[in-house]
């Protein structure tokens, strides 16, 4: 989940700030196997070209309102082959019943470590969601801190917004906005669910986020596949 | 029918009860008012868990065997909103009718 580098979801320290928008809900029985990827054009802030971040995660609720997820994080770029660069543990805590209040609330906690380096990142995010008929609006507000001998100690903040239209289960158009350190991005997105029977399903997401300032990559593509069983 | 409609208080959401028994929803049709948020208490009387699921209502909720769970739905426009039990989709089916 949100890791940030600026703020928005899950990111290696000082890496991409565009990742994923989290929703404040927990499925208490399902296991989730997740792969997600971001691919960015040249990043003026980090001077990295075609940076690609892959996350491989496994999630399970340990209580009706609490889900844990562990990730392996791999990166590659124009100058580097794909390799494992870090690890992350996330905890998603659902605070309210969906629809109970005017806003649904949740909290997300993340702890990430870069492989082979003394570089850590911790973050807490407030997750908010509001349903408006067939529309849903979600906000992730993140506060994080990076520390270690191999990284500059610093606080970071971030914001991710998502508007979703529940058109069909298999196709929901969305609009996403990301704001973080050296990142301001906006773009169209979509997601869907495919039921596979026997309590199994496949969830997908994709987005094209366009940088709207001089320090954000001109475009960042993101994708997600999540198998629930 | 286990449909216990009723308004808990002037300010609280109207409360309805839905029972899961023998992998069936009772009542299978629930009539609720339009433009009103309602509280749906689902009592799973089976020994096995069930998941109340409805894309139309934008809700998914697991109810463990022998337990109750609360689901808030609405406010909704008039219409019919189907729901089903994901663990027993062939038998556990119902709909919310908004009038």
C-alpha cells in the first residue's frame, strides 16, 4: 500500500510516487495474491530512465478488520536489470462499516526496507471513501518517514485521489490524481473483477498517469492483477 | 418471515433483519424506502460462513456461521437490487426492492 516517496502508495524510498489507491475495507476470509507494476518515463527528479517497479504480495486477514500483506519489491530501469530491491509489510485496518457513516475510514501502516542497505521507510495513511450513487471517491492521505545510514532521514507526505464509476463489474472507469515529493500526476484508470467460481476471483487495474509538472515523469503506466481465493 | 422491519429511532437508520438458513435468504425480497440509508442485520443461522454480495448495492460482507453482521445500504433510487450468497450462489439469492 501506499508507501511513498512523496506520498502515494507503496514505493521504494525516493522511487516512484505513483502506485495504487487503497480502499478502507478488509475481506476477512480471502487470501490475496497480488502483482502490480509501475513503469515510468524518464524521471527528472531521480534521473532514472524507464524505471519499472514490480511488487509481488500475499495478503490475509488476521482479524475481521485487519489485513496483513507482505511484498517482495523488484526494480529495473534502462541501466539496470530486474532484481529484488526491497521488502515491505503492510497492515490495513478497517475502522468503520461500509456505508455506516458519511465517510468510510481505514488506516494503512507500511514498513519497507531496501535490500542490502540500511534504508528504511515507515508510513501511516488515512484512507477515506465516500459512495455517491454509482460513483465512489477515495482519498489516501499519507505521512511517512525515511531513515537509515544509506538514505537521507526525512519526513514525506502524499495524497492520492481516485474517482470511480461502477459501470459494470468487469469494467469500472476511474480518474486518479497523485501528489507527492517531486510528483504531481493525473490520469485515467480502469479496474474490474472477474468471478472465477468457487469463491475465487481476479481483480485487475490499469492506469496512465500524466506528469503535470517539471519533476514528474511525462507518463507513468501502472497495472495490477490480484487473485483472490 | 424473519423480516423485522422497524425504525430504531427517529435519527437512526431504519433497521431490517435478514436470516440465512439452509443456505437461503429469508426473506428473499426486502422492500426498503428510497433515498434512505438502512441498516440490515444479517443473521447467519447456518453453521458455515456465507458472504452477502451485491455489485448493484456495492456491498460484500462475510457472516460467519452462527453469527450476525450489519450491512448499511443506501440511500438508493427506486429499483431492484439483487444480492446473493457467494458461498452458495445457486440457492442463496435475493433482492432489495427500493420503492
